[in-house]
C-alpha cells in the first residue's frame, strides 16, 4: 500500500523538478539576452565604418567588416594616455584601499575597544552616501588646500588616487570585517598565547583564511576605480590628465557629432581589463568560498 502511495508522490516531485528546471532555463536565457545584447551590439558597431553605421541597414549585421576603428585608437596618443592613466590610478587605489581596509577591518573585528561596533557601522554607512553628494564638498576642500598651501590639487590625474578611496575603502572594510569576524577567536588567541604579535596573527592566520574576501574586495576596488565617471569629469579637464571613461566622451564626442565606431571600440577595449580580472579570479574566488564552507 505504501509503495502505491509513494509512486504518485515521486511522479509529482519529478514533475515539479522538471518545471523548476524549465523555468530556470527560461530566466537564464532572458538574463543572458538582456546583459549580452549591449556588448554584442558594441562589437558589431565597432567593426563598421562610419558610412555603414549611418546607412539604413540591418544594425545587427556587418556587411563590410573593418578594423579601422581599432587601428585608429591604437594610433591615438590621447587614447594611450587615457589607458595609462586609468591603469596607474586603479592599481594605486587598489593598493591603498586594501592596506587601509585590511588593517581597519582587523582592528574593528578583533581589537575590541569602546565604540568599535558603532565605528564599524559608521564605516558602512559612509559608503551609502552617493558620490553625487560628495564631489562638491571634495571640490571645495581641494580649493581650500590649494589656497592654503599653494599646491594645485585640480586637473591632475593623481588627485583621483586621493578621492577614489572615499568610495572603495568603506565597502571593502565592511567586506573584510565580515570575513574576519567569521574566523574562530580560538585561532588568534592561541597564536597570541604562543607569542605571536597582532601583525603576525593578521598575516599568517587571517589573510590566508580570508583570501576569498580579499579577492572580492580587490575586484570591487579595481572595478570602481576603473569605471567611475563622475570624479574624472569633475576633477580633470586637460586631455593629458584624463582617465578612460572621461576621455572617451571628451575626445570622441564633439558637439552633436558622435563617432560611434570609435566610441564602441574604446568602450570594448576599456572593458577588457575588468573582464580579464573576473575571468582569472572568479574561479579562485568560488573555490575559496567552497573550501571555506566545507572546512572543519
């Protein structure tokens, strides 16, 4: 009798799983179409000449493919300057962000002191303030520093290394606090009893265990500093001082004339470094999370 009752239940479960799988594929296809359509259109447009882009033809097909947009950008000294400035700024911001975030997160999660919990919450709330509200006060601060010290703070690419950590440090610190707090206290207590210093506890215990968090914070810091648009437009005006997002719209858009071929090409090439980082680090990141979830 029980076997007879079990058969309809098993068939119902199989039916539910089959429908769940079908709906999963439906939403996966919709997700892929939604997010892959813009890059595909950018790629197709980058392979067209200006005449073909302006012609009334099928927009998703290249009738006369060409690489002149790519060669034009590679031969452009301005574009190479934008790319170089973006790379230097992003790597510098990542280094500064990770040093500050790791030390701050370790202090707030392990070195308990008065107000540490409130300070940790305040660090995260700082990230919630949008940059559209911050760039005007920062602009005024830089103007005051310039008047007071005589150091010209505006229209230099290195000023972005100063302002970008206001976006990256709070969130990265919050990420690292969560990873450090999940590490058992017995590990650092045993290390301290054995005579290790706090710096040794951080470098030999916490960082290896929290490596997935370090990678996640690094990816976030690089992506923000590489792709941010508002701060470069507000703090740099000369072509030789601009980074990639601001330089593309400044040099390739002149009045109401849009050089769509090179704009799409520049956007694709500018997206290459973050894509490479995700391609090489995401597997390691997922493997680290899986190892941490199954450990012990």
